[in-house]
C-alpha cells in the first residue's frame, strides 16, 4: 500500500487557503469571520452550493467521503480543516464519539500577527 500523501495547505485553491489559519503540525483553522454557520463549522460556496469547509478540504486531498459516512474531527475542533485530523465514520460512531468527548470551542487564529 502506498504511503499516505502529507497534505500541504498551499496546494489548496487560493480562495480556500486564504480562509485558513494553518498552525504548523496542528489544526488548520477556518477563520471565524468566514464561518457563517454559527456552530463553529466553516462553510464555503462550491459551484453555487454551501458546503462544510472541512469536507471540501478533506475531499481535495483524500477524495470523496465514502457513502454513508461523515467526517469526525479527531482533534475535537469543529473549525479544523486539516485532513489528517478528519476520519470518515458512520453517523452513529460520530455521535457516540461526540458524547464521549465534548468538542473544544472553536479557536480563532492565535494572534493578529500570526502568519495566517
């Protein structure tokens, strides 16, 4: 089996990349001013349809989410779009995991001077 490709946020389309605060080796946070959802998840328009930002980024690097699966944030941060922090699971599994560990509050970029 070939090694997994390490995602590089600079390979994202500029209109997506500019909305991310990439913390080296950690979360790729969707900047709050671009959230639009009010629940911590980023949203972006793709071909005229609003989609979850983390799903768009995941699919850019990993391909489609398998049918019947949703993406679980392993880091527990809803604003995170790092595909290494996302795992396709069933809705049931995602719900069980969410009940076992509460989500961390969505985090903005650490400082205004951060290279985001």
